[in-house]
C-alpha cells in the first residue's frame, strides 16, 4: 500500500540501543573489551540481545582493578 510504513518487520535482526550505549559508556569510563561473550563489554553484540542489571553486576565483578582505588 502506498504510504504504509513497514517499521514492525520482526524478520530483520535488530541491535539494542540501550545495550550499545551502556557498552560505549563503559569505554568512556576506561573499560576495555572483555573476552567473555556474555559480558556487556564483549567485543561484539549478537542481534536481538539486551543486557540488564545482572550483566552490569557481572561487569563490575570482573573489573575489580577498575573499581579499586589507585595506590597513593
């Protein structure tokens, strides 16, 4: 049909904007990529994947050096 948008096509893979933004904020805070593919800071993100608070908790648990205060 003319004038009809096809914006609800679920057949196309989508990237989660929230997860991508959280990942990039991690880089802004100085975090590097993590080798665990389930980590928020993994080098790649699978389409249709969203990472939540549990992922953030595991991120901070694996980044103890980042969280610890520098030696005086």
